[in-house]
């Protein structure tokens, strides 16, 4: 029995010291892990933030380029027919949109859905305005019809989408 008591006198302090060392080591390793995780997040933010900002910039540019106010003035040519102008406008919208499809990876689903809806609204405006044209009409006539359609729409799809894109961009800071 004497040996058991002596053994316990040695074992209990040794166990307490071992437990204390375990706690100190665990705490140290947790702090190291937290520090490395923070470093990784900072490096990730330094890499991803500029890419996300560039994506939002490109989407804003897409919206501005396909805005009827800008697109019709930029592409309008009175020497072409309304049908040819319609095809040119639709081609321009498709190319702009397809060129920026990859930007959806860096945007929220809400913003990307709004951008797609805006593109579809503008395509619809072009197509419905072109349906009212006959062969004698030229690009200027179609441009006027598209402007009228957008005015009757009583909202600005491009402006709404740009507002959402800007709000999301501001949340990055």
C-alpha cells in the first residue's frame, strides 16, 4: 500500500503538469492556426477583390454599351434598312453579353439575374419595335420606334441594373 501511495504522489503532479502542457500547446497551436487563417484571408482578399471589382466594371460597361441611348446613337446609320439595323443591334447585344458571361462568377445571383433580365428587356424592345417596321423604313425609323418603346415601358431597366451593380460594388469596401 505504501508503494501505491508513493506512486500516486508522483503520478498526480506529473498528470497535472502534462495536462497543463497539453492546454498550453493546444492554445499555442490554435493561435498559430488562427493567425495563418487570417493571413490566408488577407492574401485571398488582395487577389480576389481586384478581380471582383473588374467584373463589376465590365458589367457596368456592358450595360452602358447596350443601353438604347448609347447603342442606337453609336450604331445608327440611315443608309441601312430597319431589318438590317435590327440584326446589327441584336448581334451587338449578343456579342457584348457573350463577351461578359464569365463575370457572373464574381457577382451575386441577384445582380446577374438583373443583368440578364435587362439584356432580355432590350432585346425585346428591339424585336417588338422591328415588328412594326415595313421594308421601306430605315435605321432611323427603327431607332425612333425603340426609343418610343422604352419611353412607354415607363421604367429604365439599364438604370435599375446599374444601380444594383453599384450597390453591390459599394458593399465590397
